[in-house]
């Protein structure tokens, strides 16, 4: 693609909260951006669903707006396509069209990347175009570029992230106030942290999409949302949070991607999203409010953490613009960034083979031999117990058991068998424990 | 530079802790690196001070070692020069030679970059070569690349960092155990966190060099170590640490680079390194042990933090290799990264004009009117008081005063005048307060 007259021409698809902020910042920081890029960055068209909607005072000509996104993408005078619409279609059609034609793409579309990133990467390779998507995971935090560039001299072993601000706000609030899930969700909705329909957040669809993107980058393999074991956090109770506190832990909705051997000893990747206890001393534990953070473990680098705002118009626009600057520089230099790195082709290890630890609270009959019986069930499934705490009252008692690491399937089977014992009155809570507690 | 037979040939200058780890990792991860870069990375020479020194079992031919670093740099078959020797000369001569000849340079040399980065950047521009130095600040943490790339669509307002692991270990230990500086330093020395001569660390020369590098990148201006106001942390006492605790704070050695107007209203940069109290709720407060972390505030992105190991052979080598992968890719693509961004040319604001807050403990005579007299001194210097705590016993009292933000010169003048009052028996401690406490 030629870049005419030292101007990089951008087509913007979508002008909601993030899009409007991109427009505003491009105007406000025009001189700085020109100095940094060595060329003007100019918006040549903005595709929206409906014209004439009130969008506040944006520093662009009203004539730039169009409802024909595909037509805008196809225009010869477009160098870079920025997509902040979201969803699978029609975004995929637009971006594939742009990339095949050699236009660079900057997108915040985590759902599309997680479901069919392959379509985009393949189109980028075909068209020799750049595909950047920093804003798709953990909003403003410069995270994907470190993963796809800075850490390429190292071997990442594990990525553990708090990548959904809504659920982190809810869990932080439950931890701080002792509130239950429903109450904390209501507060989050009132404050604008949760949407009217919070399903994507609380059932962890959002976090699972981000987990797939992170796993793909960290392990040089294609991982999709369908590969991610997903458990939401609606079942976390005030009593779970209290149990975590007693253990010196807090509960977070974590996305975890790790490499390791599968049952046959073959190197593989396990990716999962679920609520888990982590010790308060862990750097992720103090990530409060709606903040995001991603903890990365690599063989040589050791432990790293990236922290910041995961959502919001301005933070997301910051990430989008950082990408726009990068692809604009590449355009001007007549080059492109390193393409998708998926050479490792690591297979996905099923959740049952992921090594996890469980924290289990049992209401049991206070009879002689109960602990022996319970311990026998763990032993039968080859699950080793780390700690047991027993508090008895009258004729019932509570057993709190924390295991050592074991395959998740063995732990789940242990819980199932415990549930069937007549000395177990109920299983008060089962939570995974992460972060080396 | 041509890259022969899809091999990128590296000259390594220095083979101490970091250099040996670079050699080891290049060998161990050779296949992965080849897959990521699209070419083999091969060490073609290693310059050392003395041959024949025991270096452990390194996966390279003994014939690669040479004492002629300059000769090695000048060899036609060298594409990339990696420098892990440190110090100003002869490193500067070697690197300028390499860059002018179009060879890419990866260096961890913070002292050289902070004292005369201009010589390196100018030579890189002249030779059309890449200059990468991720390992020079905060070791393994991918930080400089986010600053020089990811955040280029945003305007950074402030960078606050814990960038020296030795002093953070000492201060964390003082905070945890109540030990004094000398005792904590001894412990750090025994554990290998402090060198036999700890001057560069405890007198903050190391942190000041890193502050200059961070400020240059964050504010698109050339900042050198000489521009950094530097105060070491040897004067921090156990009693200061205890005072901080009472305030809900901890003491950290911080490097702070911020933009803002100078006395005449002109946009400028202030860069300083000194110990300061920060509230325990601040993300930097929980950075313990010898870890590093850098907190970045930007207009659109908001608050970001980068956390990880700041030193050590493997962590530093991880950063070096990430840079090697980047420059190797650029070589193969026949391109180079964006060059130095110093277009803003912001002037340095002197320390006296930096806006800071003080925490001052005074031993005063317990007489009527003491507080009025003391408050009058603050008012005279136009320093506004945020909180006063007074605890009296017999005929003396302790006044603990925390100010609002004011020019550092006004605060320093206030302290000087307080020192001269006859009702002030002694000034027990003066510490700056950062992080919005």
C-alpha cells in the first residue's frame, strides 16, 4: 500500500464509546501523533449503524459518516481499518476483506479473535497486512505486545489473569463488605460496571474469549474460545468469601493458561476460567475495583505482572491508538510486524487433566471415624490432602480440606464420591485454590 | 546489512552472569527462536576481558572467545552486537562503531544510556541501525517497549518506579522487621542482594540512571542522569519506617518523572529519585523483596503498572533475548524500528519547582501557641497543611505535619525556617509523601 502525501488514512468502523474516544484523541493529539509517526493520521470515513444519531461534539466532518462499512473498507484511499464494533459478523467479513487487500487492521474484537482468529490471521498473511488487537484483552494494559514481542526470547509457562472488570468489581465488593453475589451485582449495575444483561461477564464468556487470545500468544498455538474450560462466578457465595478470608485468601475470577504434559506426557496447553481462591500475598489479590491484571510466569524472566484498566472508552482508545501508531509506522516503512506465531501447534489438554487444588467444606456427622472415611475417599482417587481443619459442635462438624495439586478429574470425582457418603450431610463449598497458597 | 543464509550472527560483548545466561538460553531455546524469528541466531564471537577464565559449561566453541572486542564488533560477519559489559568506556566506543556500521545493538548498559544516550541514538540514526535496551531498566519487565511503542497513542503524565531491587529489599526488610538501615543492608549483602560496595544502589545512582532513561522515553525528550535530582536512602531510619506505618504508609525509594508546567508556565519535565512514603493501598506499596515495578499514569490509559524481577542473570537475559529476536526480525525484513522519539524537547524543571508533599516530625516545646507559630511558618511559605497530629508528654510534644502539594523549594525553606525556631527542639524526620496519600 502506498501512503499518500505522508498521510495515513484510517477507516473507523463503529463510533460508540470507544470509537468516539478514538476520534477525540486523534484530534486532540494530532500534532504529537504526527511527530511520532512521521505522517498525519487522518480519519477518512466512519461507519455507523445509523446516521444522524447524537454523538456529541466530535472533531470530524459530518460527511465522514456512512452506513456502508464494507464500501468504506474497500475504498482505495484507506490504509488502516480500525474496528470497534464487536461481534462475529459482519465484523469478520469487513476485516477479512481489509486484510486480504493489504490494509492494516486494528481491532478490539475479542469475540471474533477468540472464535475465529484464524480467519483474520490467514487473511493478514495473504494480504501481507498487519493485524493488531491490543485493546481486545485487558483494555489499556500494554500486554499483547509484550507477549508477542518482548517475551519472544523466553518460554512462558503460565498466564494467570483477572481480565474481566465487572466480575472483579463484584468479587472485590463481596470481599470488602461481606455482601452476597446478587447484592454486589446490583451495586455494580447501579454504578455502570455491569450491563443490564451481565451474562457475558458473570458467566465468564468474556473472560474465556480473552483467555483464548492470551493462550494463543503465550504458547504459539491456535487456541479458540471453544478450547477454554469455562465456569462463571454466579455460584460464589458470601460464605465462600468468608471461608477464603479464614484461609488468608480472596476469591477472584481467574483465567489460567498453562503449558505442561498431558496424560500421555505430550507437551500441551490447558486453558480455563473459573473463580478461585488466591492468597492475599499474591500480587493478583490486591487488584481491586474494576481493574485488570495479568500475571505471567516465564522460565527466564520469572514472575511478571501487568496491571491497569480493562475497559472504558479512553483506556480502550489508548490501546487502539497505540496500535494505530504501530501499523502506521509499518506502512510508512513499507514493512509489517511479525506475523502470527503458531508454530508450536500445542494440543489442548482437557480440563480433567489440568492440575488444580481444591478447597472443600463438608458438613459431616460428628462420629468417630468420619475423618478416616473421608480421607479414604481422597486416597482412593490418589488426591493428597494438604491441610484439614475440623470444627465440631453438638452432633455435627465442619471439615475444611485443602488438597495438594491433582488432576481436576480426580478432584471432581473425589467430591462426587464424598457427596454420596451418608456421613456427609452437605458439601458447603468447593473452590479451586491457585497462586501457590 | 545482509543476513547470510537465514542466519543472524551475534557478537556478544561480555560473558559474566548475564552474558553466560544469554549464551545458555540461546542454546537451549535455539529451535523455538529459529521458529519465531525465521532464521537461526548464531553467536559468532564473545568478547571477554581475560581468556581461559572458568565460565562453566557453556554450549559454545571455546574458539569463539576473544579479548579484542572492537575487532569483533568490526567483523563483516556480525549482524547484531549484544553488550552486557556496562560502564561508559570502552562500551560507548564499541557500540557507536557497531551502530554507525549499521549493526543492530542490544544493550543492558543503563549508565551509558543515561550519561550519553545521545551518542548511541545519533550513531543508530547515522547507520540506520536498531538500538534496543529493554534490559537496562527493570530487568525482565517488558517496560521500555510498551513506553516506546504501545503508549505512543497516549500522553504519559507521570512515571513512578521502584527500579532498584537492592534498596527495595532493604526497605521491605526494614518495614517487615523494624530493623535499621545498617542491619537490613547487612542482611541484603549476606543474601547476595547488595554488592560489597553498595554505593550505586543506596545512594541511588543506579535508580537515577534508570529514571533518566524512563523520562526520555515517556516524554519524548532527551533526559540524562545529570538532569535527575538524586537523594539516596541511607538516611532512612527505623523511626521513619515506624512513622510511615502510623500513617498507613510504607517507605520506598522511588524514581519519579513527571510532566507539568514550570514556574513560567512552560511545559517541562521534572525527574527525581528519593525515598518517599506511599500509602499501603497504592499498587507500588506491595512490591516487596527485590522486585521492581513501574507505575505509569497516562491521560487516556489511566493507571498502569508493570511488575517483575529487576535484576539477575536469567531475568536480564530474558529481556536481552526479547530484544535480539526483535532486531533479528527487523534485519530479516530489511527494516528497523522507529528511531529515537525526542521531538518534544521538553526542558528540565528544577527540583525546587517540582510539586511534592512533606511529612515532617518535630519535637517541640509543649507551650501554648507552639502550633500557631509553626503553622505561621508554613503559611509564610505558602505551604498548605493537610493534617497535624500532636502528642504531648511532660514539657515536650511531637508534632507530625503532612502538607498538601507545594513546590519542593517552598517545602525545603519551610523546614529550614522551622529548624531555626527556638520552640523546635529537633526535626525528627522529613520525608516526602507520594502516591496520593
